[in-house]
């Protein structure tokens, strides 16, 4: 049996989420400095999310059929960098909308397929997924904190150049990871419709949509929100980083928790704590102490949620459907849910204000908890 390439897998996650650590905290600030309104920013962020509804499923189907996941991943990372480079050559609304659509079409093809590659490499050691994924959190922290200080000193105009360089780094990291054995040779294929017919599978996908929709105000306006309250970009970067530090800590211990508690119970806990997090951010932005605590809850709202959801999807979508299972998780959750979150937060932020927007986010995550409590029981995962 081949040794698991922990270092090479971890480097990819570090690079990928390092780019995300530049894009998520600061892209909204960059768009604001270009003069776009809250509605415009919400629409531009939604452009990136809309492609996530289509792209992962298209590339997932192709990867499952061809078995050439890493070739598709390399192709996607290369053209994502090329697509985003368009941001260096124009800053009108429609130009940037085109850039976001073209870059994200390839960008969103990458992560679901790499998740499948990672889980296949891990094999029976799937509980160690969090130890590999943890390095993505490290990359996010290094990028968010370091870039916050850099942008305070040099200005936001530098941001697109940094993101392009980070995306080139992602492509380079893919050159050192190989495909695993073809899944079709190991597991007898099961019709996808049989998997999707299960009420618990459909419930999980609904939970993912609601959960990611609830993150819309956070990913779209959190940095701008804090800057308006009076926090510096350095402080904003540090608050983002604190959330990811909490994420790293939970990743280190999650494999132990998953042995003691059912995945469904861990998922319910993450949804409940996410609701608390949005309430704290929306109601008490001036309280640094409560903001610090809310950022620590990122351990639940992303760390526990994502690691548990990835494992549940891996359990439900076996064999040849692994790529499409991860693609559905990405497209429905981060894609449809993310687009809904960006759109509602953009319009609601402009019309009703920040507090109301985060209260709606809390209602969405609570709705996800209700669905999980009703339909996701701690039963066997196998189909």
C-alpha cells in the first residue's frame, strides 16, 4: 500500500486557502474603494457563487467518467489564475462581473475534486482528514494577517496583484500530487438517483444550502462592517485570523470527537453555535470581547460543520459518485447557498441595515438546525 502524501496534500490546501485569505476578507473592501454600492458588491460576489452551482457538477461528472481528477484540477487552477488576471486590466462593474464569472468557473472546479483525491489517499484513515485540511487554515491565517498589514501600508490597489500570484502558487502545488487508484475498480457503482432518493441525503443538502446562505453577510460585508465601526485593516485581518486559529484547534481534535459522538450530533452542535455567532456579530459590533468570542465560534460554524459534512457526503456518495457527491455539496451549499447569501445580504444591507441582515443570517442557520434535528438521525451512513 502506497504511503499517504500528507505533505503534498497539505501544501495544496495551504496555497488554496492562502488565496482565499486574500480574497474573502479584502475583496469587498477593494470593491468598496472602487466606489461600488452595497447592492453592487452583493451582485459581484453572487456572480462568483452562481458559477459554483454549475461548475462543480460539470467537472465532477467529467472527473468521475474519466478518472483523471488531478489533470482536471491542474487545468482548473491554471485557468482560474488566467481568468482572475483580468482584474488587473479593468474595474468597471460589467468587466469585473465577467472576471468573477470566468475565474470562478474554473476555481470552483478544483476543490471538490481535490477533496475526493484527499479522501481516497487517506483511505481507512479518513478521520485524519482534519489534520490535512488544517493546513488550509494555516494558509488562510498567514494571508489574512500578513496582507492586512501590507494593505494598511501600501493601499488596496495592490490586492489583485497579490491574488494572482497566490493563484499561480496553487497551480504549482498541484503538479506534485498524483491521482489515486480509480474508484470504479474498487466499488460497484450505484445509481445516483438511489442516493438522492434518501430523505437524509436530501436533508443534508438542504442544511448545506441554508448554512452557507447564513454566511452571506459574513463573507460579503464583515470586513466593511468592522471598518465602518472603526476597526483598522490590521485589526480586521487579525479578527479573521482568530476565527481560523479556532478552526485549526478544532481540526486538531475533531478526529477524537468524531469517535465519541455521532457525526449528526456534531453537525447539530455546529448549526446551533453558528446561530449564536451571527446574533453576537449583528447585535454587539462595538464590543471587542464579544467579537473575539464570536470569531472563536468559527471553530463550529466552519471547522466542525465542514469536516463533518465532507465525511457525511463521502459516506453517502460511494464509489464512482464521489466526485459528483463532493460537487453537489459544493454547488448546492457554497454555490446556491452562497449566491442566495450574497444577494440577500447585499439588498438587505442597503435597505434594512447591518443588524437586520445578521438577524436573518441567524434565522437561516437556525432553520438548518431544525432540518438536521428532524431528518438527520445518528444511523449508519452506508448506502
